[in-house]
C-alpha cells in the first residue's frame, strides 16, 4: 500500500479506526500515579467509547515517556519462569494447534486432522488462537517476527521445534528475557518500535499476541508491519474483545480492562477497519470465549458486593456451553485475527 494513502492516526479526538468524532464517556476521573525525577506525580484520564465502531480508548493519550511508567520488570506478562518452552512444544495445546492449522492441500488426511482439532476445541470449550496455530503451519525456514514477545516463551518454543529465523521486539522495561532469547539465536530489538529499522518485505509472519491493545500508535505500527511482511505474508493477532459478555456484565470488574496499560479496547468492527485501511486482506476475525475471563468478572463483582465467590472449576465445567453461546452470539472474551498482505 502506498504510504501516501495510509491513515496517519489522529491526535485530534477522532476515533483511530473510523475517524468518527461521536463518542461517549465510559469511565471518568481515572488516575495513574507514578514517580518522575524522584517526585510523585499523577496523570488523570478517561475511558472513551466511539459510538460508531465501539472502539474504547484512553483520553487523553499518554506521551511515550508516560507510557513507560505503566510497566516495570515485575509486569506479569514478562514472567515466563513457570513455563518450560520444551514442554510447551509438546503440550496438548500445541498439538491441537498443529491439527487446527493442517494444510487443506495435503488432502483428506489434513481435513481429518483439522476436524479432530475442532472437536478438541469444542469438547474443552477452548479456542486455539491464530497467533499459535498459523505459525506452526509454516516451514522451518519461515522468517517470523514476534512484536511484544513478553516472556519470550513463544519464541523459545518455536526454537525448540526447529525454527531458526526468529525475531522479537519488546519495550526497554523487558530486559531480563532478551538474554534468554539471544542465547537461543533469536534476534531481538527494543527501544521505540516505530524508530527501529527492519528489513522491508522480508517476514513471512508478524505476530502480536495480546499486544495490539497496548500500542501507543496502532495505525503507524500496522503500517510498519505491512512494510515488513513479504507479499502474501501473514499478520496474526490475539487481543481482548470489548463487545464480550464478561465486559457487558461488568466493565470495571473485567480482567481484560487493565487500565491504563490497555490504551485501546477493540471490537471486531474497529479491528477490521484498522486492518482494511492499512491494506490487509482479512482472512478471519473470530471472537472466542475464555471461561476464566467470565469467572474473573463474576467473582470480582461478587467480591465488590462482599458475596462469596463461585468456585472457578464450575466455570471450567461450563466452558463448552459458554463457547457455544459466545460463538452463536459472536461476543467472545477475546478475538483472534488472521490477515494477509496482498501479493503485489
């Protein structure tokens, strides 16, 4: 896509997805306390909703420097010590992902494997996101980029499976995991993603697993990802879905809210608009349920009312029914996104 035709973001109060200026305030008088130059400071903000596409966003948008105060080395997504990449490479979740992403061109056996993968998902009430399943269908020589690698365990798992052309980026606060990745031959970068230089047209896959909602400049990041991908390359994302049943039950008690780290709260409509405006071909945007999200929302709501919580195991038992209900109503807790850069 010609960069002259791309949307450039807003900064003017308009929705970054649909450019609408019609909005409503969901939450107001929110505060983030932090320390700067040895002194305590406070940033006040609101959560706004676009009335056209449903996108939720923090207003005013923080500066990049303020954004860094939202994170430190103790941020939960940076901790992968409880997970073994070698074990995850052979986990049931990874095996189901391989089944789910079987190549249809391989004939009837591939269709059987895909069907078995779908059956496993329905029985367990879980969905394999495209950020996990699609990369496993690519060859071992595929060039992959993990934008916001967090714990680094996905890259380490792919390395265990024999993938060698692996690259990752994360913010400066995530320092401890970079050495682990470098030790496995993974190329890593930090700093400001938009200012970094990456080879254009060289990646088969760019992956954002629970990262898109954190981005300071989502439009510009999508544009850069488009440049980095080869023609026919894939952009894959997993992220919270704002129009979910758990958020409808209680926005303030939803585990997916995570303000102010989550600068944006996307709907399927807002994600589709952003991706189409960048020039991607939409292959699939699928909302899916996660029983633990529903459990977290309900039990946090009960705790606020000083009521006894419901045992999480009950939600896990109801996960298949919750998955069916969410799939029919298209109001899952998360969405998984699979898009393609059109061949030139």
